[in-house]
C-alpha cells in the first residue's frame, strides 16, 4: 500500500473549492454579460485594461485579480462575477494586453514580456490599485488575488502598495508522491 503524505491530503482538501470552480463549464456569454470592460491611460499614453464585476450592494471591498500564465481568458474572467456575487467589487486586470496562450511557448513568451519590464508592470499594478481605491463602488478596502503566474504579481501588489488582504493560489508538484 502506498502511503500518501498528510501534507498532500490537506493541500488537496484546501484546493477543492478552487478545483470545483475550474471544473465548472464556462458560460462565456453569461460571464461576459456580468462584466464591464475598463481601460486606464497611464504614463506615456499607454492603455491598460481590466474587466470589472460589481456586487449588488456598494460600496464594497475591492479585489484586484491577477490571471495565470494563459492570460485573461474566460476562466479567469469568470472569477470576477463570482467574487461580485460574494459581495466584492472585483477587477481582473490583463497583464498580457489582450493576448491569451494555449501552448507552452506562447505562455513562456507572454510571461517573459511581463517580467522583462518590471517598471511597466509595477506601474500597471499601481494604476489599478489606485483606480480601485478611488472608485466610489469601493469602500476603501482592497485585496489582491493571484493564480499561478499571477500569484507573484498579487504578492508584488501587496508589497508595492498596502492592501488589506492577499491570496495566492499556486499549484505545487510533489515528486514521488
């Protein structure tokens, strides 16, 4: 009989809610209907984009959502209305300027583009945090949530500009487990 480490079992149980969300069929039209596209113009005239979902009751605490290495696809967009249903004003930012990836080489290229210009990426994050805090639909409380590749940027956001909460979703492989 193969023994499974307790840590692996606990990690698996902790991941159950997020895994359930990932396994739900994407209802693209429904997700898109619940989203508002927002663009900001920042230094040098550069435009940065996000999709926003607003809860029924505002002002509300806000969340800045950071997508994984596939980009801001329908799966990550679906988190914004899900958080809005739970009472959060949620903005899912697009670090890949509208591009998404379905293969390893594209994912690597897009990640490298974001990481190659840290000042630009940090400026984008700061602009969205400032926008959320200034928006009348926000009660002044802001958190950051990041998945996989986005986890490092959610952590960066929380170190760069004080936020009230940071949640990082990172998958780990346990060799030999």
